[in-house]
């Protein structure tokens, strides 16, 4: 058949066909598929079908209603472009294509026979950058159109010349499934019929200048290949049946400021390993059966996961993420991860996600230069490149970018029932000159160093998190004196629920690292934090950052011989658990891991055979139990009415004493710390009330590895005034120990 008799548009159509064959056509739906075209002289329209099927030897059009072949398409271009009229038809009808290859015939619905996937409202909201559930439309979605199951793809690439979805289903040939561009919002879309969940795919993008970019993973993918492979995987969401309704209902009523929060910070890939070589990861389901009961039995209230959003490089620990909507496939599939979350909730454990919206890596399959332009990142490296981490910085001034990030925050809270987000590296987002020298940064419109767009983004993120998810929390890792990080937005704050107290962590570790004989000269490293302890809603963090990069373990920061190291550690943890502020401890620290954390190996669980290490574990468990059972230790963690100094200035003896109060002022808790290896008999401490003060906790208890120096279980207050209070206790202070006494009601 002569192509000129089939296609009567001459050079214009020939050029379009050539562009399709070269993978260079920006509007493939105007050419491919079924079209009704006017005949010469304006006579009745003829129905024409065109298809790009490289490798096919023959192509037939099959009427979907009866399975009859109604047309044989001609090979118009040797590279696999077929076209031809459907004789006797003058309108559209449902059809399939039957392509004959060397290995046999394949019959399928034509992707170019389906209507647009995105609705008008979606397009409008995506263009505005206000689509709060953009993940429900962008990415890959298993769905049904016109009664045909398949997968709809949609990706934002406004400056691309052409975008195709590629995978095994099209032999990774970008000419096979070029997508439709929705010019109103810069999104490319296509529905691929019969493509099931589990299909592996990427996007092939041609830049405006004609350059073919490295294949890109889907920014909105719900699942990805196991690294080092980098493709996205189609996943059908919504299939997991949650069993945590009771937890979610209880959480909705929670006021976390006045409740105990003790967080176990965990890197799933190195908490524990398995296999003969001890190198294999535990799966999400195995972690649900091992990690979750362990955390429950240890008395923690929450687990905070180092980032599990899909990331390419193990050595980044997850902090250089590419898939902000996909739980990493290292440990299983998305349903496996949902099961892990569900198990946490069923055991009464909350779950926080370490979330990284500040920067992303430069891997070629990632977001950098996504459509051939600086789409997600700033074009100016003074704004768009992070020198410390060699990563790219999101352009928070671009609506579509903040929509992508806000959608990710809501996605984890809504779809995976996370109980909160710990936002990484907030300081790097707030300051335009963060870690930059003069001339290496661009001031804001007022000439200042505040990143106004990032500030607006963080406020909006907190508004949405607290406004849409009852009982959820947000936590800022923010290391500067920026005011009001954890204050409401209507009071001028950033709107976070809590902030890491990095100052307390640095000061207290500096103090504890000193030999006891020198501590008198550094006494107020421990008291200074109370000057600002209630300026924010603080969490006291001993995180992964304190046990890496040559810093050594927490245990090995302690001075002295082996006994003194463990005694110092026990005293330090007790000081931490009785100090105002919520608690966070990195995995392994709870039993005194001796070496630095290594993300490539599991923790040294064999150390628990050593009574000293197991003693620390027992003590941390008991501290959690004490903390959760004693309102005076948590109700006013974030309120000055919950704390009073009794003795803050006894630097010669390195002794501190303070009171903690809950709403029942008749049952205060007295904490007395002795940070020297000298036991002190008859150390008098003033107390506000008479009666029996029960020794609730002693870090020197024998079951923890201590010497059992204490107060016999209880003391009775006498009428001798001391420390400006009408009563006092004659206490015995253990060496390098802390005692906790509660007045009996």
C-alpha cells in the first residue's frame, strides 16, 4: 500500500513521523493512536490508526467488541512506525493492536487510545503548587481507565522536549511510550494498559536543547529497586489493612509536652545483622518481631528511624535521599514496612521519621537537572549547592518544589501512620550563609541572611502536620539560637513541636569528659543549660552524630578506669533522665557500646554477656520505667514550674541537687548528683516538705554494676533548715553516682 494514499497530510505528517521515530516529538498523542481525519475536499472523516512498534513485522487493528481484525497497518518507516486506515469506519471505536514479532504475536490495548489521566482540578492545583496530595496523582498509580486495568504515570518536567516512560515492558526504548504534556502545569502523563504492580520503570527525558539525559527515577515513586539498582517500581498503594486504630485514637488526644517521651534512635540497617557472615539485613518483618519487642521491654515510648526514604548510598545513612515517597527496599516492600509501623503501634510505641527536606544528592538518576534545567534546585550554586555535603539544595521559592516536599511530609503521616517527623539540618535551611564565607552566599530581598522561602516552607509544613494529623509531632534538629523554633506560628515561631537541645548535649558531654579532679572548674557546664531550658520545648539528644567521625562512643568519652567509665556513664544517663526535657538515645548507647557506630555492621550484642554492659542496659530500662511512672519527671519538662535548684554551686564537691515537680506539688522528686569518685556521708540537702522521701533510684545499685552505696531505701526529713528550705535530708551520695528520692504522699 502506498503511504501517500493512507496518510494525506504530506510533508507535515512526514516530519511528525520522523520526529516520533527519532524520539523527538513533544506531542505524540496528536500523531499516535486512532484519529478521525478529513478527506480531501472536506468529505466524511476517515479513521486512521498509527503506532510506533520497533521490531514488529506486522500490525493489525482488532475491534475490541468482537475480536475481529478490521485493518492491517502498513510499515511507514523502517524503524517501526505503522499506520493505516480502518476501512468503513468514520469515527472512534474501542480497539486493540495485534503486533507480530519474530517470537510470535502480542495483542494489547493501545496506550494512545486512552483519555488524559489528570483532571482539570488536579492540573489547576499542580500548576498553583497547592496540591496537598500531589502524590495521589503524580508518580505511578495502578488504576483502571475505560474498564481497562493498567498503570498511569505522571511526572513534572516542564522544560523537557520529550518525556517517555521506559522499562522491560517497552524494551527500555524511549520511542515506544512518549508521554502527553499537560502544558498548563508542565506535567507529562500516560496510561499504560495492563501494566501491573511490580513493573520496573524510569523516565527517559530529552532536554529542550535535544540532549538525552540519564534515565531518571520517579520522584514520586512508592517503591524502588534494591540499591545499587536505581529504577522505580510500580506499587499499588492502599492494600495494607491497618490494625492500629486504638493507638491512633489514643494518640489524637495526646498532649506530648506534658507526657513522657523517651526516644530510641535507630538505624535499621545496623541495629542487628544476620547470616553466617553477620552481614545480611534484617527485613522489616523481622525487625517487627525483634526490634519492636526490645524497645517495648526497654521502656521507650518512641522509635526514631534514621531516614528510610529511598537513598542510593549506604554511607549516607539515608540522609541523601532520592525517593521521598518510598520506604527503602533494603528491608522489604512497602507493605512490609507498613507492618513494621503497625507492630510498633500495637505495642504502644510511637514512630518518628528522620525526614530530610533540606538537600538531595547529585546522583544522575535523581532530581538534579531533572528536565535539563535546575528544576528542583537553585541554578546559582551559592544558593543551590551545599559545600559541606556535596549535595543540592531545594529551591524553596518554587511552588511546585515545596508542594513536592509538603506532600512527602503528609504522605508519611497519613499513608504510613507516622507519629511525627524529625526534620534534619534545619539550621542549614534557615540561613543563607550557613557554612559559607563572605561572597559565597546571596542575601535575601532585605539584605539579610535569613532564607525567607525556607522559613515559609517550614511554617507551612508544621501548619499542615499539626492541622491534619491529630497527635502527631514535629521535631527540629536546629543547632543555633534562632528564636521560637518550637513556638506556635501565631506567636512568631516556626511551629515545631520540639527542638533538639544541642547546647545541653555539647556542654554536658564536655563536662563528663573531664577527669573528676578537674570538674570543679567546669561545674557550670551542667547548670548553664537551665538558663534557657524552657525557652523551647526541648529534647535532650545523645544521637548518632555523637558516636561517629572519630568522636568515639559515649562510654569512651568517660574518663577513668573501667569501673569509673561505667559509673560516670550511669551517673550521666541518670542526670539526663531527671533533667528537664524529653529524652533521645541512639541505639547501642543503652548498653555502653564501646566502639564507634559503624553503619556496615550490627551492634555488639555480645557485650551484654559482660555484667557492666548489661548493668547499663538494665539501668536505662529502669530509668525509662521511672520516668514514665513519675509525673514530676515529665509533666513540666517544658515549663519552669517543674524545676527548682537546691544546690547549683557546690563546685568543690562537684555536687548538684535539684527538685522536679509535677501537678501534684506534694510529691516532688529530689535528684542529687555526685560527679566525683568520693562517696559522701551525711551530705545535707534542703527539701520543701517534711515526711518520708523514698529512694526511687540509685545509679550505684549493684544490679547496674555499682557498689550499692545508698540511703537504705528511704530517708525522713528533719527540721533543720538548709538551702533556704524548712527541712532537710542527710543523704549518702555514692561515688560517681546519682540518687533520686520522691516524697511519699
